[in-house]
């Protein structure tokens, strides 16, 4: 099955979930995306909208944890990448590398750059 392309912000969210592994829930995902997007500001709402969209596309699965006293008896929604999401992220990374290599060639940048090799 072929995955559809993902946008830059979706790439950030997918990367955050991949990086966070078993600790991927809304607030931790937002924090990781904010780190990846620096110096750009990222709203928590934008992350949640993107999580919903990626789940609708079949790129993510989510589930609720048991309620915890630290959260006033509320549960956390955790996320994990599905195979389709990993494929979409890989495909977008391959495309980004190819684009960056072409930019490097056009600009005559050093061939030693890891992205150009």
C-alpha cells in the first residue's frame, strides 16, 4: 500500500512520536515538536489537530491510559506509529534528502556534508 505524502509539520509530529516511543502523549509530543521546530513557535492545539488528522489517515493509533491521581483522575491519550506512518515518514525523509542534495549540488557546497553523501 502506498502512503500519501506528509507535510512538514506532520513530519515533525511523526518524528516526535517515533522518538518518544512509549512516552508519546499530547504534552510530550508537543514538547518534542517544539524542540524540533525551533525557533518557530508551535501551539498545543496545532499538535492535537495534526494528531487527529494523522490518526484518520491510518498513520497513528492511539489509546487511553488508566486514569491517574496526578491528573485528577483523568487518562492520557498515548500514540504510536503504524506501519503506514513509518513508511510515510521514511518516504518524506528520502525526498527531503534528495532535495537537499540537489540544493547542495546547485550551490556547490562541500561534498563532505553528510546530507550530500
